[in-house]
C-alpha cells in the first residue's frame, strides 16, 4: 500500500481499474493497512471527553508522540500482551494515511494530502507510559497496535468529518463517540505536523481517542490474555483482536 499511494496522484483510479487476483473477504488475512510506514505520529488528548475523564485540560497545541513500525499489526491479528505490563489499555482512533509529500501545508489545502482513512487501536501500556512525562515507552510495544482493515478513500466518507466510532471489550461497549468531536481537526493536525517535518506517502497519523479508556474506569480495567477487543468506525469497517501472551515472553519462560 505504501508503494501504491506513492506511485502517483491517480493511484486510487488505477487501483480501482486493476483486474488482478481477488480474495474472498472471509479468507483474507489483513496486514496493517500501511506496513512499516516511515512515520507513525499520534495525537494525544484530542477529545474533550477523554481529557475530562483524565482530569486534564484540553491542549492549546496538538500533543504529539510517535510509534514505530514494529508496533503495528493487522486488523484481526492476535494482540501481544507483554509480561512487563500490568496496565494494557485500549484506545479506538481515526487513522489518517498520507498520500503525497506534505511540507508546510496550510489547513485549507491539507485534505488534498490524505490518501484515506482507517481504524487504529492505540493500545497503551499505561504503567510504562506514565513512568515519565514522555509517552513513547508505553505506546510502541512490539505487535501492539492494530491498524485496518481497510484504507477508505476520502470521497467515500466525506473526509471522516462525522463518523460514529465504538470500541468493545468482550462484547461490552467501552467507548462510543464521533470523529466530529475531534479537538484538532484532520486539516489542523496535518498542517501542524507538516510545519515540523515532511509527511510522506504511507505515513500514519492516529488522531486521538474519546472517553472510555480502561485506565480511567472505576475500577480500572485492562486487557489481559484471553480477552477480545473490537473497534468499529462508521464506513471504515471493523477490527477484532484476541489478546494473547507475547510470544517472546513465553519463549523466555521456557
């Protein structure tokens, strides 16, 4: 997908016209929508409801942190729960995939740089995230961030301006909101990041999560091996991941 969106502005038209081999959807094994992107940039505290449940103020500027490509998994892959964390949390988010190089882009022009939208579950190891003031260590554990299943082009979902989003754990709805509630909009986010660094085709932006995370529940609730977490965003499909013990932990135990 990364190579496809980088191959020219008409990539979507060419892809739609391809008469290649097809897989039945039920038999498809989805990789992350954009495997090993150059950059994965996430936005924190971007819903007023989540800021409120965390007893934090909405930020004046986007709060940015990063993930690395090895943290990404497919929409239906097993979610690795590391033995090192006892506070593995969920966060359903709108994902934005960049379609062409973007540097110093204005908010008015930013949507033209979007290849499409997808679902991201920004799984967070809270005990690691909150060890210091920097979020990175709790946000990029290996094989912990489901992305997908689909890349949906902007024309199909009106640039994801108002899509219902929901997350459930073991069938119980924990998060329900709308992309209309974003504090910083997609154009604002793209413009802000592109002022700092060039966004490249295939880069992934996770735009933040609404209220309902497990860490802020009373009592707190976390993902553990055997649980199942599912995310849906209207028009973008659904992802379901079974939580399992991280494989390298099992090998070390042997």
